[in-house]
């Protein structure tokens, strides 16, 4: 009877040890005979886990001035027959000097924005220039990409990264078009900003 009890006790002890090791608990006893202070380093590990899916959403506000320009050619000049020059020369010019396109990013990702102008057939002499500004500071011109940060909410304050594209025309308008006419188009390309285009 005593033998059986001893065997049972050994089985219980073995089972207890096995259960304790299954919990992955690490322990170590520190001690010395001198009573001096001791140190023990414990490695801390971490990892990132994403549960579910995080959808990328692109949402952009676009507002623009009327893209209407008037080419003014100065004709009422005073010609000097002696000097063979105009006495009050004035340069032909487009009015207004610029019109504005504004973009605001409400996406949950940074975006890249580019602007391009394509003249309509018959108006190839007219070209457009884009000056990109953020917070009144120049950040690029035509052909360059502007990066807008993702939308943020800081202490219930909505923060929207914005860019203004100032559009100006150059070249000469054919004199036969005296009313507003379609002369070209502006294309705005919006895409996720990546390491290759930022």
C-alpha cells in the first residue's frame, strides 16, 4: 500500500511540474555570500499584429477659380516718326495674371498631386504655368509632384493638408477669337504617395 502511495505522489509531482512549464514562466534565483548588490537583465520583445483590414481611402476636395483668361493686346500706342518707336510702350499680357486651384486631402494616406496643361488644337502657342504653394511658400512648378499629408484629427481639431496651384498663361491668343473659347484643359493626377514619387 505504501508503494502505491509513493507512486501516486511521484505522478502528481511530475504532473505539477509539467503544467508549470507549459505556462512559459521563467524564474531565476539570485544570491551571493557577500551581500553585494546584483543586476539581472531581462530581454523585452515586441511585435506588430494587424487584425482585420485597413482600407486605403482617397478623398480630396478640389476648388477652383473660373479658368477664364483674357489676352490684352495694346494697340493705342503713339508712334514716333523720328525715332521709329512707340512713345508709351506697353506689353501685351494675360488678365488676370493667375487663377487658383486648391486641393485639400481628407484621405487616410498621403497623396501625390501633379498638374498638367494640354492645349486644344489651334492654340498650341498658348501654354500654362503652375506655381504650387503650401502656406504661401512655393513647393514646385508644372510637372513637379506635391505631397499632401493624410488628414488628421488632433484633439477634435480637423487638420487638412492643402496646396494651391496658381495657374498663369503665356503665349499669344489668336486675334480672331474675341469671345471666351475653349483653348485647353488642365489635368490633375492624384495617387497614393510612395517612396518612389515622394
